[in-house]
C-alpha cells in the first residue's frame, strides 16, 4: 500500500499516519522479520520483497474544515461535505490460464460499460432518519479496472471517490458489490479524507460476483471492539455477519466452493463403502465407542450403500472449506512442485517393481544409500526392458534425474552410522521427531492399565535382573528415587489392536516398552526393551519378551530388530496421535467456532487469526489423501486400516485440553516439577532436554504476549464473563466441536482474564511451536528408513522359529526385509518430503506481515515486544547448539536441535516455527 500511495502522487490525504502494510515508518509496528541479524534472518531477507503495484497517478481534493475562531470554543463540525477516497488493493493470481485471462478481459470491458464494482461507506453512527440503521454513503464505482486490465503486477490499486455530509461521522465498515462475472481478492482498503484520519480495512478475502451472492460483502475497520463496545452503527452488521458465517437461514445442502459458511460434522468421509466392504471405514465422532473432534462440514450426499457415510471427493478435485481458507498462490506453487516430485518418485518404484518383482526389497544398505546418491539405479538389462515396454521412461530418466534422486536426510549427513548407535536411539527420544512421549518411571515394574482379564497380567516382564547391570552400581529403588529411570511406553495404545494388525498382510507389530537410564553425563542409554503380544493362552510364552543390550553378534541383530519395532510404535503414535490428533484435528473445532462466534472486530479474533491460517484446508486435504481409507497413513504405518481407530482410542483415553500446554504436559510425564525459583517456574529432571528447554523459551514468550494482550481488553472477571461472543466461542468449541468429551470435568474454565490468557497460550502453543516440533523434522530425521521405520513386516524370531535360521544366515538382509519395501519406502519418503517443506509465503512466530492488523497502539507495542522476545529465543537456541556441554544437541555427528528455532527459509530446513498448522 505504501507503493500505492507513492503512485497516487502523495495527495493531501496521504499523511504519514496512513502508511499501509509493507512499509516501515518511525514509531510504527516492528515485527520479528524486521531488523534481525544473523544467518537465519539473512536467508529470509530476499523472501519478503513487496510485489510491484499497478496504479494511476491521481489526486483528491478535500473540503477543509473552517478554522477555529479566536477566543471561542471548538466550532460545531458542520462543513457542507467531506470528500473521501477509498484506495483498494486487489491481488491478482500469479498464473492465469487462457480461460481466466479471457474472463478477466471481459470483466474489464463490462466494467467500462457500467457493470462495475461498487463500494459503500458505513458510518459508526446511526442515521436518525433511517429507522435506526447506520449512516451510509452513496455507492461509488471502483475506478481504473479497464485502464489497468493489462498491468502485469501481482497487486493493483484502484480508487473510489465519495462525497458525504459533514455529519457522517467515522467510517466503520465498507461494503463491496462485485458486478463482474468473476471473483477477485481484496487485500486491503484504506479510506482517507475524514477528520478522524485514515480508516484501515484489512480484507484478505475473495469477493464473489452478484451471480453467486447478491449481497454485498462487508469489511469492518481494523479498530478492535468488544461486543458491548460496538458502535451503534455497526451493531446490526456485526450480528448479521456472524449469522451468515454460521449459515443461519442458508441452504443446508452441499456447500459450494464459493461459500463462506462454517459448520461441524463427524469424520464420516474417510472410507468409500460404494467401492466395496474393504474400503469402508467406521465413522469417527458421534458414537461413544469411537469419539473424535468434529471437522468442517461439506454437506456432500451420503453414499449409496451406507447412509452414515458421506460420499468422497477424490484429490485433486477440490473439497469444501470456507472460501477464504483456500491456499494462496505461494502455497499452491510449493504443493504443485511437491506433486510433480511425488509423481516421479512414486511412478518409477512402482514401474521397477512391476517389471522386476525380484527387486521389491532392498538387497543391502547400499540400495537404500543409492536413493540419495543416484536415485533409482537400474541395471542396463532392466533399463532396456523398460525402454522397450514404455518408451517415454527414457525421457523421464533423462529430464528428471534431479527429481528422481532424493535429498540426503540430515540424520546421515554428519554420521552415516549414527542411527545404529544406542546413544542416538535414546537421544532422539529427547530431541527427535517425537520428543513428547518420554516419561519418568515412577514405579517398578511398569504396569498396564488395560483389563487383565483380556490382556493378561498388567506387570511388565522386565525384572531387576534384566537391568541391574546397567545402573552404574545403583539398585532399581535408588535409581527411581534419584530420577534416573525413564520409559517409552507404547504397550497400552497398541495392545488392543495387535491381533487385527498382525492379521493384515505385510504388517507385524508389538506393544513395546523401553527403559532408559540417565547417565552422569546427562544422556540416556537404553537398558531394556519389552515386546508384547496379546496372550493366546494362559502363560503364553510369546506374550512378553525382554531384550537387553547385546553381548554377541546374534543378540546384536535381535536388539536392532527390537529397536526397530520400538521406532515403528513411536512413528505411529507420533503421526496418528501427537501430530495429527493433538495439533490438527483437536484444533479444528476451535477454529470453526472462532469464525462462527467472534467478529473480525473482536480483539481475540485478531489475536487468533494468524494462528488459524491454512489449517482447515490442510485438514481437508488430509481427509482426501493422508488419513483416508487406503491413504498414505494407512499404507505407510504399521496399524494399516486401523490407524484412525487407534487415533480415536487415544482421543478417548488420553486427550485432555488442560494437559496440552507445555508445563502441564512435562509435569504429567514426570519430566519436570514445579519450582518457582526457576526461570519458567519448572525444574527439568533431565537438564539437557532440547525439546523442553527450547520449548519453554517459546512458551514463556507466548504466555507473556497473551497475558499482556488480554489485560488490554479485560480488566475484570465480569468483563470476561459478560463477553457474549467470547463465551459462545468457547462453549461451542467444547460442547459441539468436542461433543464426545463435553461432559469431562477437566475442561478449563473461562471466567477470569487469567483463564482466558491461559487458554489462548495453549492454543497458540499447539498451533505454532508444538506443531513445528512434531512436523518439520519428519524428512530430515525420518527420511532414512532404517533409522525410523514407519512399519514393520516381520516379528522378531525366537530360537527354534523357521525364520531364526534366516536371521543367523543373512542378518542384514533379514533386517531389511523386516522394514518397508522399496515402493513403501519411496512413497513414504515422498510424502514426508512434502510435509517437511516450508513454502515461500510462510509466516513465522512473531511475524504479522500486515502491519494494519489492529488500530490499537498498545496492542502493536505488545506485538513488537513479543517479536523481540521470539528473536532473543532464537539467539539463545543458537548459543545452546554451540555449547559442547549439551551432549544431546552438540557433538561428533550429533545434529543440532533447531526445530524450535523460529525462522526459516523455504524448503526442507529442519527448523522454523510457523504461526499456524500450515502443512
């Protein structure tokens, strides 16, 4: 907009206070990306350039107010009229196909003959002659659409001129009526010329043509108003807009892509029973046995064979989310590039395995390594065979070599054999992809909470004799008392599903427990692994097997297989529960409820907005290709078709919002105790726990930001309790969005400013830092499949089993045959490659590219302080990664822990904390 003002010739209306987004000014808001130093910030400096703006040089004449008379009080402000101008920034698509270009030209010609875009100003005051409605200007046409039809810029500025009565008051809203044939995207509107100063309207929204929606779009000023403080001229508009977003009085059928309606539904679209019984999947949510958070309603018709299931829209056909939740161009370009890479990466392995079935498995570790060195290496005879059968394969091979070769994952860049070491296996429990399941062992032996009548005795089979030699001379009781024993426990989450999982073709799993000992150096070492199966009979020997660190060659390979099964359990829990359920699915109801009950003028909506960006679209895509029946998650992870049932089981048994904040979670897992003398009020029992130490830096910054922001608008308990929009938002998110758990006693209250700040801190944490810590390391740490196999195809053989001889005869081939196949591996790698990628339009924690997001100077000052604190946290993380005393993040072949480092460039960087769940 600053460029727009320059091109508009610096009219008498273009005061310094009117400088708009994209241009820094003295005393204006400063954000984390501005003025930063350090290599991470220099990497991003080229990414934030402002796109050029097309405009015409124009000037506006304003009727001046009469001068004050000497010796008299302020005169009554009754000039004959006020000349005002709306400066409208429209963002064009970066790429237009021929059909859209033609339609755009037709709109330009239609605009010239009167089918124009009309704007109307709405006052904050009511019109005493208009039956209580607001004062309104006459509608004014947007000027310049035809003249700028060929401007080759991403942003184009148009204007509309108004003349209103001097008693009009302050503009509080603008309506836009689109009489063209196509939708267009309004980025912002600035109205200038009023004595009250420029009025900013942050739009960032698609405006539909009247053939789609006859009603004009309403955009409110960027001034925040609590419901009770809404100016009289805006009260009815505020109420009506929320009613429209809730779909009240609207058609309840299938939602059109152009709609802007937010409603709830259950997860009834993951399967496709019309294709056959094997493609059916149970409904998640609304049934007590399979509870789940609610998702965005699309209203599609039911399937023919099951009236509980909703018909599917298969990718790449668009699935409904509210129109403004669609990806912007930058995100779409990143996903398009990923789709091309995915097509080639998946096509070639399938082709190779179909022509030559004998290479479906890896013959040796060199085959895995070659994925990164040479891509899919084909023997000459096989190449000739492929070229003969499918001639265009040669073209793919010649033109796409860079795409066919995979990037080397970070985990093997510094030390190719790090993944084999026990210390690295343990380190990743504290600083890996899934650092949120490690817990302190508080009683020995570990105990199951499952029904012993079904699953056998609850006690673990790990005894003191198994581990006593690994405790540095301590007894088990001493180690417990000194907080030296820790555990990864996946027994109870997997055990109810194991019989069904192991009956699947090519799937084998255990419920695992792994014990670790905290060494004097502050690192963990694994001391025992327990692999459990449901007992077939009383005293069944196969039910529980315990492995300890190896003493010979055979036990070494058995130990490696046991660790691989632990990693497979860990990968499933990470993806289905910690990543998908806790940061994607559980947040969706809060986002839906926010749009249904919080006006865009509400200060809490303004706080939440950057933390909701893209999440609903990502979740909708996940239902199409990731968590759906036979989708990527089912295909790539050990639980197979039972993946989402396991996620539902975890939601029922484990998820509770009051324990989702970082401090509460650390205390729940026994990894920390409350200590008011410590900087964050907690004392970590493992001092070098990178996820927790870095996470507490960001958690504290978010908490202080939320505390300061809430204090600006809520001075008392009554102000929170009396905010009708706020209370409706939270009530509906709980009672409708999480309806299956609405009666749980642990839901946090929303009665005081402290309650509100605490709730907001948790939501912002989950959508930013927690999601980043669980997502952006997937390819860097999990792209080398032997380090972290997402599924296992063989159980660990016992002496006397037919497979035991195969293990002894060729251990490394047996080990690889237990891991995913070639096609499973490459498909999985391709998906997590995309999931780990930052797009160029990412917005990171502390950043708000739109400087006019609020007109409240106190809020802007608090945002600057938040950005500064995030920047200081990043600098501290860099210092920690250089500290040789922190052995879990520094050392020979040890990866630094950067998943909580707030900023990043585009691509796969293993760092960066976006504001929201964007991938």
